[in-house]
């Protein structure tokens, strides 16, 4: 690993941590950065997840402390510990599926996952609003959906936080802005369980991961502090531009 690689990974972690706190999409920065640093795609995805979990926890701490702190909330009649347990189970299954996927297969699946994540990031909130006008769900529907989102989060995870908010918006009385700390915590727990699987499977490249992790810690905390005061519209536009660009690059890389 060269000094340029180290600077790239540290910067990518910082930017991604801030993006995850403000609007999501941080893995669109760290995953390509780890690939550029020479990691195979499955290891890059696993290492990216490992590196971003502490940054997510830093965001949770920032959201729930200080002058503008926000509390964790249950999801309607569904208690938060149950949501965490279901999400963790899904995250574990998703991680097992990832480490079981052949490298060549994952390389060809990546562009489609990025495209799905990009569309979700760009239109997920609007779709959530559209669905909310026409549909309401309860605990019996939310928990299976949450389990599937946990699987996706453990396997890849791009824009999973937005997917969760879209699902939660279908619950009566859901305040999406107030659910930001809850969303960050659920994603962090989902990914933390996946991390254990990646470590056991030996898919984590620690030197590169720790550099991204260090940057994500600072970026995650700073991003959450900024997010308590400022609108995120500009950040979303930047993130969408990044995700579109990365999706095009990976399609060309996989199918050239």
C-alpha cells in the first residue's frame, strides 16, 4: 500500500462517514476506493462494511447528545429491540451469502446492485411518500420486510437506510426526521453482525480497513452534527451524482 493509497482511503472514509450521517450512500465512496487500493471486490465490500460501522455509531452518539439531541423511537407498535433483532438476523444471513458468492459472480452482480441502490437513493423518499398515501402496514408486515432489508444490508447495503425509512413511512404516525437516530442505529447493528461473519471468513484487509475506519469516525460525527442544523438537499444531489457515476463505471468494468 502506497502513501497515495493511504491518503485516498483516509479521505474516502471521512467523506463516506459524513455522507452516511447526512443522507446515506457512503459505501459508494469507500467501496471503489478500496478497489482502487487493490482489494478484490468481495473483500472490498466486506472491508467497507467493517470500516463504516464505527462511523455509524459515532453518528448515533452525535444525534443523541448535545443541544439538538434526538431520542431512539419504537416503530409504531413495534418495539425497537425486536426491530434490531430481526435486522441483525437478516444481516448475518446476508453476510453469509456474500462470503459464499464466487468472486467472478459478484463482479458481475455489483453493477446491478449499484443501479438498484442509485435508483433507491434518488427516488426512495418520493416513492415512500407515494406509497404512504395508498398503503398502511403493521407489525406483521413490517418485520418480514425488515428481515429482507437486513439480508440486503449484510450482503451489500447501498441505500439500505433509505429503504428502511421508506418502509417505516408506511406505519401510522411515523415521523421520519425523528427516526434518523433509530435508522442509523438499526443500520449499524445490521452491519455490525455482518462484520463478525466477514472477520471469521478472513475477508477483511485490516491495514486498508483501519484507514477508512479512522476517516469515517471523524466524518460520521461531524456529519451528524451538521445534519442536526442544516438541510441535506445539496448533499443528496452530490451523492446522487456520485452514485450515477459509479454505476456507469462499474457497468463498463463488468461488461466491456
